[in-house]
């Protein structure tokens, strides 16, 4: 075996002693595919996308062929051992995966793993670990493996194991498949935790898929609005122009009927015998949405989500691969579904940052959706009420066609939005300035009218910080440079816990300040937990529910939303989970507790994120028969993000923000790459980051084209889990120069000490 040439699958002129070679993606973090000899007896069955048995050292592993060529045998090249039948990746998907790996400078083996069905991801491990986990043979069982927290005393464990353990402990028990989705290599980690007595693995009966639990009658498409008809005509024309590839941006106000546009686009693709993929933000993937697809297309819809058993995932994968099912719905990983004859890829709420994978292969599903659709000559449909500036600029530059849905589908008026200036407006009866007198009165009026209220506060927990009033000392995480958040459990603050939201460190509330020994310990700020409690005291007759990550995930989210739809909840308090595209027709009041919170994040995208959150949460009001009202509380009412959001003025915000971005040289008028470095020793981390910066500068010293290399500088969160973090930022208007710098860093990372971790993030979305 040997590193394959950069372009997997490329062919070279056969030499006199040329032999058949296969470039194989193997499930190890190597930068390129490995090259193997193709024995004559296997030549007829080896093809791109086929799984093959090969060796690395003395290990036998399963890889995927990503290219075939004729050439001179590399030194010490090993032959393939065999070809595995039953599962193979479509050749167009293999090409897409290779291009994705090349763009994000990601190991091709790790990228290919994203597209394999669950059984094949574990085939190699099954040889070495046949007893602990069910594998390809055991996948036919109708039981699910669950990981359950044990009461053993925690010993010294690695960082990733600590993260997995903290998540299991927080939930008590979780399906192994969900942990595998969240952490990638969780199986090996769980095995070590089992050996230490910290968790156990047991089989339980597989629950019925919640997305197909209820029987639904087929619906009849409603009469389309004029705007929806125009949108459908534009999309149909793009689908008819097979082979050309097109990107369409559907900019529709909240409640404008974007989902109906998607359904009609999929129906047209079906008429053409072409498959479709629909990507949604994870939290928006609810039975309500899937129910609309099932009502329109029946149960022949593949819903890809973490609650599926291994058998169910494998069955879904096979049905898509064979063409038995031609519609796949899921979060970002559904981008890799093996949909046959793919013709349409839809990205709903395309502005949502959750489409960016922040660990492992750091791909952006929105951007790669465009690539995958264009590669097969299909259509990529991006939809949002608040498009990202990148997508808006695509449309303005002529690289995407914009479709506008300017009005709500049911002819409801957009909600009336008012600003509450917290500098001038005092508190209501609660005494808390964050529940102003105007907001308090509006809640009273909504309760009296038997209507519902949503209160948005993007701070979970009881209090965001704990401070000594004697000396001013802030309680901080001993492992991270962040303040601890107080979470209350019980009737008194003494029963609560301080928690770090970065590493899940927990501690009891201190009775005395560790610095000055004062007993004047105060809780500062307002979190969703405290807001819920305050509201219960202020409105004892109201039925109040909370929606944040502390109380709901997966099925629990939908259960809470079902109670809201059934009018069993009067006031819903929540984080940005309540801002998503939920249709709650009896909500007439939305209150934004602190509009300034999103603006304080040290990120050039902060105004854009704040604007999107405000518009999206405002869109939850007035979707039924009664008009909606939105109250936005702020200490900075003149900020342009708030001013434009209050006016529902998306285009005005685009104009202002794009002008600012262009002046400062930020995306979408430039491209960026982050190199992130961390280590236990601060100086070692800084020195490593400095070395990467020097490598990037040296790579583009000659020639035309500007490349800015900024840093190294401490990351905004300078320490996480006792590891000091630094970053180097590359920025350029030249894609070629930016890639030269990124490749130089990619090479330099290989010479860093093992105690230093480094990663490259192409087109970063988060600054932290």
C-alpha cells in the first residue's frame, strides 16, 4: 500500500510494466487514499464504490475503492484480499465524497465513513470485538443496544471518554447508535468505560419509529397562492433542464408556505423518475414535518435520524440505494444518502449554523448540497425566511436564482413588532427588569384572551453566573475559561449545581467565596430555568412549559410542542429551540427577553445571527386566525440588526450588512480558513500555532494575490478541558492563494508534537 496521488480515480498513461491499481479509502485518519495492487482474479469485480478487504500492517480492514488506474506498482504495495458483496456506494456519490474530502482537506477514509450504512462502518471492528457490540451479523435482531450509566467512582479517563460519560450520565441511558452519531468513534470509548465499570451495555426492544407510528390519510394539495405557482414554475423549468445544474434560493417570509413549494418540487422530480434529498436543521426534524411528507407521498419516504436501530438504518440505506424509496429526509448527514438518480436537493432553513459539522470532517451541508446537486446535473433548492448573506450574495452575483414568497400563505398579516427600551422602561410586578411592565401587561392580556405566549431567552440554566459580592470574584470552570452557570434542582438554591456548558464540569454552590471567604454569594443574570420559576410565581394560574436542552431532546421536544398545539400550555419559555419553523397557530404573543445577548458574541456574524433569531422567533406569532404581536426588549434599540428585524426589513438588513462586510473584507467577499491548535501546555500550543502561521506565510510569499495570515491569537474561549487554545486565521479574495496557505498548514501539522492537536476549518461558521 502507498499514498495515492491527489486526484483519486485519475488515470495515467500505462507504462511498459503497468499493473492494475486501486485507490482505497480506509477507516483511519490518513490524508489520502491508499494504493493497492488489484489481483487478476479480482479485476472484474473491483470498481469505484465497491467494498474491499485489505491490510494495513498486520490488520485486516474493509475499505472502499475510490479510483482505479493503470501504473507502475509502488514499492511495498500489497494486493487486495477480496471484494465484499452486498453493499456498494454509487459511483457519483464516490466522486462527490472525493471532492468533499479534497475541499475540506479531510481524510478520505473519514469522509467515506459518512456515507456507509451502519453495519459496514463496524465490519472491520467486528473481527476484533465480536462480543460487546452487534455487527453486520447481529444487525437483523429487533433489539437496540443501550448504554446505561453505572455508579462506579470515576477514575482518570481521556477527554473524549469524559464527554461521552457526561452525556450518558445526564440522560441516565442512551441508545448506542445515538452516541455513535454524536461522537463518531463512541464504540471503542464505550468499551473502555464498560471495562472501568462506569457504564454497562444492554439490549432492549426496539421502539417503533416515532415518525411512522401514526397512520395518516393521503392529503390533497391545497390551491397554491400566486407566489407559490410562480415558484413552482421556476423550479419545474430548472428540473426540466436536466444536466445543467441550478441553484435556487427560496426567500419566503415566515408562514409563506415554503414547505408546500418543496412538496411540489419533489412531486415533479418523482414524475421525472428522479430522487430527492431534503435537509433540515436537526431540531426541526419533527413528526409534524414528516407527517406532511407522508400525507403527500405515503410511507415510501426514508427518514434518517439517530433513534433508528441499526437494522432500520440498514434497511433505509438499502431501499434508497435500490431505488425502492426515492425521497430521503434528515439532518446534515442525510446529504450522503445513496439516493438513486438524484435530481433534487433541498436545504430548508439554509441559514441555520447546524448545517456546519464542527468536529471531525468539518463540512457545511448547505454548501455541499449545491455541489452534490450540480454534480449530477440536478437542482439545489435553498429555503429560508432569513437567508444567509452567502446565499443572498450568490443570488445578487447571478450564481443563484432568487424566488420570493412575500406574503403569508393564509393571508394573515405579519405580526406587529414593538421595541421595549430597557433603559427607560422599568420592571413589572416581578421586580425583574427583564420582565418589563409592558411585557408583563401583554402576557396578562394574552392569558385573559385564552391565547398563548412564547418567551425567547437564549440563556439556559437558572443564573448565567455566580459572583462574590464581597470581592467581585466570578465562579469559573477550573478546566475552561468560562463562567459557571447555576442550575437549580429543588426548592432552594443550596440544592442547585454549578455547571460548565463546555466540559460538563459540575460543583456544588459554594457557601463562602474561595478567594475572600465572604458568604455574600449572589446569582447574576437570568436563564430559562429562572424565568420559568419567576413566571410561575407571577402568573400562578398559567400553565408554563420550558423548551431547552436541559429538559428536552429528541422525542421530548415534540411532546412539549404537542402540548402547546393541544392548548395545554399557556406560556412556552425557551432558547433558540423555540425559534425554529414550528407551526403553533394559537400563539399570538412573542416576547424577546434580551435581544442584545446574540450581539455580544465575538464574531463578525453576530449581527446576522441576531437578526435571524429575531425574525424567526417573531414568525411564531400570528400564524392562526388571530393577529400576532411581538415585543423585543433591548438596551440597544438603535442597533441596525434590531431596527431591521422589527420592521421585517430583510432586504434593508442585507444591504447594510453586505456593505459592512465588503468594507471589512469578510465573507461573502472573501474566504476564510481557521487553523485551530490546542495543548495542555500553553506555550507549546502557542509555539505550534506560530509555526503553522509561518508555514502559511512562507507558502504564498511569491506571486500575485493577497493572503492575510492573522495570528496566532488566543481563541475567544482560551481554554477548554484544561487545553489551551489558539488559532490562526487565513483570509483572501483569491481561492487559489487561500488554498496554498491551507495546504501549507496541512503539511506542517504533520510535524507537530503528538501532545498538540491541530485542525483545519475551511469556511468556518463559528468563531469560538
